[in-house]
C-alpha cells in the first residue's frame, strides 16, 4: 500500500506493505536496520533531485526469484549448476536444447512473479521527479510491471527473444506457444527454480524435447539476455555513462556489484565525487566508495522511508 500525504507545497509519501513469507526463501539472513540509518537514507533521497538508481538481483529475491550470489541461498551456494555461457549456447545444439527445455518449464512461474515494495518505491521515486534514470541488471521486467518507465535493462530481458541468424524477434510469451506446439507430448516437472527463469531438470528428462528455431530462417533463437561471457552493447554502456554524468547522486539497491558491467558506473560516479548510497544484504564491491552503506533487506529499509518533493 502506498500512502501519499499532501501538506502545503510538499508531497510526503511512504510505502507500507508486508512481504509474503512464501517469497522469502531466496532472501539471505539480514541484519536489522537502525533508525539512524533510515534517517540518513531519507536525507540522502530528500537531497536528490536527479538520482541514478542501479538495481540488482537482491531487489527481486523478495518477489521469489532466486539469484546467483546470495550467501547461503543463491545458486552458487546451493547447487553445482552454473549459468549457460554465451559461446556454448551459440555453438551447441545440445546446450540450446537444455536451455530451452528448462526455460520452457520455468517460464510460467517466472513470468507470473510480481513486483514487491522495493519496485513500488522506485516507481514512486520516478513519479515524484527524483530519478535521473533507473538501470537494472535484472532480466525479469519487474520494474516495468511496477510502472517505472525510465529504465535501461543492462543485461537485457527474458521477455524478448531474437534469432541469431536474421532480424526475427518475438515475445517470450509467443515463443511459449511455439514450443508447446513443437512438443505436444513432452512432459517434465521440477520445483527447483533457478535464476533468470531456469529450472533444474535431469538430462534424461530433457531427452526428446524439440528445440524451437526461427520461423523465418530456421536459425537458432536466443533470449535477449546478456549471457555470461557476452558483452553489454557499447551504445547501452555509453548511454548509462551519460546518465552518470547527468545525475547528482547514485543509489544502488540489491546488488553486490561483483559483475563489472554494473560496478563500472559506480566507480565512475565515485571518480566524479557523486554521493553514493548502497542498500544490499552483505558486502559489495563498492563498499569503500560509498558515502552510506546499509547492510539490510531492501524492503526493511524502503517500507520505512518518507521524503519530500518541493
């Protein structure tokens, strides 16, 4: 629930909402947040007139999407499974078969996940004119579902699919229908959800799955996601660096910044002496660069935040 109070020329808003415990199994144990930290965070947001927001997997774990690096609950801590490497996906029919079989089973659940309090907070931050831009490392489209519009998906989106051989593009929802038609009798099931819409299936379960191909040129189809081993397009990087130049502060929500593709923007902001606030469970790569670091669950902080807009 979002409460908005209008007093004179100022707008004060606070977000009050409880997260369902059923979505919390992918959230690592977090420290309690101190009142002094909340006050300092509110002051940071209140001062900002052009904030660049960078989000990571830690903002979506509270919606029930697992991540890779969270201590004790992330994929790297709970499984020997590892994400697909871009070069392997491009070269191997078998890797593509495995990817699409697992993604096909995981898609209904992944695509139905809803935004949480933190996504709603950032949407309101944009509505009140405080956001320069929002850059997300996530591929789940939850910021768009929450209503944010000034968004760059740094690592692409699982909701879009493109052919590697021609200019054909489609939505992931339409591809799901294509895969269903290709595999009318193939069945598999798993409760083991992995990051980015993946699901755990054995090689035996994958056998017999028919991999979708481009209806235009019969080439291989790939989600518009920047896989491990691939690079963010140069135009996207240049755009975000421009937003770093333009902003007056940087706010990182739910990211360890271990991946350089996101860390470089915080590093540039630090070099430019821009105030930086980090909100994340556990250490981040940029802790030494931050003016304020809060080691806590995103919602534990943001549900208590209010700010004014003149």
